[in-house]
C-alpha cells in the first residue's frame, strides 16, 4: 500500500516528466544515486583521516553535494562559493564571484564540488582563486563532464558522468532558474 505522500510525490514527478519542455531523461534518479555513492566511496578512501572541506558552487551543485554528503561517513566541512557565468543556454563568457567562502581554506584539503564542466572557464577561474589561498590540496569532483566544448583543460579527478554536447537540466541544474528540482538529469526540447 502506498501512502498519500508517496502518491503525491510520484504524481508530481509524472507531471514534470510530462512537461513538454523535457525532451528526454538522460540520467535516471537510480543511476545518479548509484554513481554518487561510488564517488563518495572514492572520496572516503582518498581522504581517510583528513577532514576535507567540500566547496560547493552555488547553485547548480546543491543536490549533488547534499547527496554526496549523505554517503560520506567521515569528518568534513562544507562551504560555498557563488559564481555567475550563464544567462539562459549560452555562456556570457564573463565569470563573476557573487559570494566568497565563509572560512579560510589555507592548509586544508579542499574538494571543489561542481555540477558540470563545459568550456572549463568557470572552473579555471575558481581554481585560480582557491589555489591563491594555499590549500594543502585541491581536487575537483564534478557530477557531469561535457568535454566537447572545452576551452581550458584542467585535471578533474572525480567525474560522475561524461555527457555529449547537449544542454541538460535537473538535479540542481537549471534553465533560467527552472528545473533544478527534477530528481533526474534531462535534456530540454528547445523551440
Ligand atoms: P563552463 O564555464 O565550464 O563553460 O560552465 C560551467 C557552468 O555552466 C556550470 O556550472 C553550469 O552552471 C553551466 N552549464 C554548462 N553546461 C550546462 C548545461 O548543459 N546545463 C545547465 N543547466 N548548465 C550548464
């Protein structure tokens, strides 16, 4: 027997999936959860005994970071940066720091948690800022990697999924601030 809450949740998801703007589910909720769990296992092994600082980039990384945290059974800290670079589907090419970290990362082991690496310009900008603060180590953990449009190469140690050059939404990723609440990654049908 299903509860009212379960019925409500599943019918909400059906409504969203039937949103005519969603062309296709690219990565299902089950695939996301399984992969995030694997990434957490890798981080747990690599940072055993170290108390890393996980730095989430607002707002796209929120769901990924929240799920990652649930699977990480170790001492850690979290902090956030807010960056603006995109309006709609296309990069303005301008990256701006909207919110800085609340605490110092000097001498700490930092893992930058990103939603997606596309051209690599945002990552390049953020890594420059963080490296200047002399962390003990600095690695990148990105849910998605879209290498087709890369302009700046950076080493991304932890990657959830490599995807082709399609604009995706859901699981934290937006299109004009919508669709972040989808539990899966989908592609948009564009007019
Ligand atoms: P980059 O600087 O690597 O080109 O872009 C990184 C940022 O662009 C990501 O953090 C994300 O906010 C946005 N972005 C790049 N590709 C996509 C995409 O397919 N979907 C969405 N929603 N955002 C994207």
